[in-house]
C-alpha cells in the first residue's frame, strides 16, 4: 500500500521550500507519520506544501492508495487545509474526527474540541486531515493504520 503524506505548512514551506523528507524541513510530525507507516509495512511518500494547496492537483499526480495531510487544521486565518479540501470530498468520514477528538481528550483535555481533524473520500481514495502537532500526528496515524485496509476494502467494492 502506498500512502502519500503531505505536510501543509506555509511558514515551513517558505523556510525550506519543496522538500522530499521531513528531516530536510525539521518536521517532527511528518517524521512520526512516515515512521509509523513504514513500520506497518507500507510505502510512504512525503511532500511539504503551503496551507490551502489544491488537493485536486495533488491527487491527479498521485497513484497512492490514501493521502494523509498534516497541518493547516487550526483556527488561525492561515489554517486553510479544510477549507480547501472538504468541499472536494465525495463522501465524508465524520467518525474519524469524532474518534480523534474523543481519543485526544486523554492527552489534551477539553482543548480537544478545538481540533478540526477530518476525513473523506476523493477520487476513490481516503484523505485524512490531521492537526500538525507531533502528538496529533501520532494519534491520527494510529487510527488510520488500524482501519485503512478496511476502509479501502469498502471503497473498492
């Protein structure tokens, strides 16, 4: 299975440009996600892009089975990942964000209500949007990897 990992960070992109590895961008969250995907026996590919990038373009160029987007889900005026991506979803997976927030309660308490973690289906592949912190990346990829094969099975029926 191939999973594309896109870290959405305008500030990091401005500082490091278009890099192909989290180590080239001092990106702890991207590193966590890639390590977990590889440890599960899957192939992971990395890209660093500015917030609000167009999923349509990324998906056209991708042969991945799934896409994980990390970052740009916050509440500032610069956090545009969901505004750019959610309108493209053909189907939403609201349970992903619900479970993410529920599990986040243990780590961050009531601040979990601020997360806008989300998921949906775009062009026959699941797309997961995670907050950009390393803890959120760790939790999100655990949830994704636990169900990714099941999700893909349903999508491909």
